[in-house]
């Protein structure tokens, strides 16, 4: 059987490439090496926040918001339209929020400046001693990362007739006269007119020289999840002062460079790349994080597999300065890993005429994949 497109990797980036191809009426197969996606797509907060992106990726993120909402309107993939808030803890951060709000107005992206009292009223538990103002994005959504991708696969199988082949590692991929041959570990040969590889580990297996010469690096992030909070609701995504100082959207603010230049260089926050985020899951628990440790893709083992308790302790210590949760009892702790490019916003290259490698989307995956992949599919087909 010949497909119009085979996508290698069933995470959010690969899945949305398949989604848009299927919407064009193409015959699509998604090949996933595991029983279900188990990597970056399911090891994150589930925040869809175009507000944190630079202008280019904000456009992709805004497209993603519409795609998520359109799917949710006909099939439950766990999308909640509950908005995002950035909380400023001092005048510098408030200045950046005011400047970003003006940029949003020029980009026609809805945001609202909130006073200290409005922040305290809307977000119970936020400490009066921390917040002096906020910037709210009403159109942004959250998803349940360990649920969304599986429901999206189900929707695509039932509604778009996309085929998924799980537990199917790919060991070879090459062009021939009849199209691109994809050979699985079991020896099965699959044929497609085009192949898109969105899985970093299989990119490494299939094209090791290209992988080794790429400018990608790997990021390890630590996150925690509390037990369910009783009689407590924290709506949407809550991003704080260190997020304001970190996210690319703020790079475009006139005051950003000066404010960053005055920051201390030897803090624990800098050492571990910490910024404090909160997001309440559907079961009432709250996800807290996160940290960032970096390694070249060729030295990924140096990041290790351990959870550094000192990082978690530091994040909880800082989180308690911001939000007074009913309980900070931690139920789960895990590390997420994603790849990103050092000198580009995503890794996108071709092998021959019909094999596309698209990976290294970094922390933009949940927010940007749906919009970005639509453009890619429109350009390929």
C-alpha cells in the first residue's frame, strides 16, 4: 500500500502534520515507535500560550489556538479556554507588561492589564506581597498533556481516517523509484510519496551524520505536581516575574535589554534556568515548575536521568513566595526533555527531494505545532 504521506513520530508536532495533510484528503500514516507518545508531548504543563512567543511564532500560536478550539467544539481533547496571566513582582516587570500590551494592540492580539487588586481577586492564593499587576490573555487555553495527544489520535482515526501504527520503530528511510521506502524494525516496508520525520531519536538513528552536524541542543526540565487541591480553583496558566524576564515575546519590548543587563549572573535561578509557572490540572492538582539544563545533542547522556531534589526544593521555596496553595504536598515529580536549535527557531531540512526532517521545536511544541505544521503541509503539498 502506498501513502501520500508517512509521518515518523506521533507527538504533537508529527500528529499535527498528519492532521493537516489528512484535511487535504491525503492518505496518511503516522508511525510511532512506542505504544503511545511518551516524550516531550506528554511531559509538559499543557499551556498553550502564544503570548510568550516572538511575533513570528505568536502568529503560529494564534493559528494553533483556533485549531485547538475547532477540534474541541466537535471532540473533547481536553481544551479549556481559561486564559493566561503574567504576574509582575516589581516595577521593571510591570513596565515590560505595559510595553507588551502595546505591542499586542498593534498586533491585534487581545490582552488586558490588571491592577494588583484585580490579580488578587481573580487568582485566589496569589500573595499580596508578590504581585503589583498583571497582563491577562483571555483567548489562551490549557490542555491535559497526558490526555490530549491520545484523544487527538482517536479523533483523527475516527473522523479523518488517519492510520496510526504504534510500537513501530523505523530503522531505514530512503528514496527510490517508487517513492520513499520506510523500513520498520519488524522488516515491514512502507511506501509513501513524502515522509516527514518529527521524532528526534529516530532522526538520530536514520541519519546520524546529519544529526551529529546539526546545531541542536537538548533541554532537560524538572516539574512537579501536587496532590489535588481541595475547594480551590486556579484558572488557566499563571506565569510569573521570571517568565516575564525569560520569554521571547518580551525581547521585543523597548526596556528588555536594559532590564536583563542589570540582573545578577550567579543566582540559583540563573544556574538552573528556573522560572515559576503554575497550572491546575483537571483533577484539581497543580503543576509547578520549571527548570532548564542544557546539553549538545551529542552529549545528551551528560544530562543524566536523575531528578535533582535541590532544584525541586528551590522551585517550591520560590513558588511559596508567589501563591499560597492549600497544600504543597507533591504527588509526582518528573523530568521532561526536548530538543531545540541553538541558532534557529526549528530544525527543518530535506534529505533528497521527498524526505523532510522537522524537529527541534523546543518549548514551543504544544503552542506552535498546530499552526506551524499547517504552513509546512501547505508548502509541501
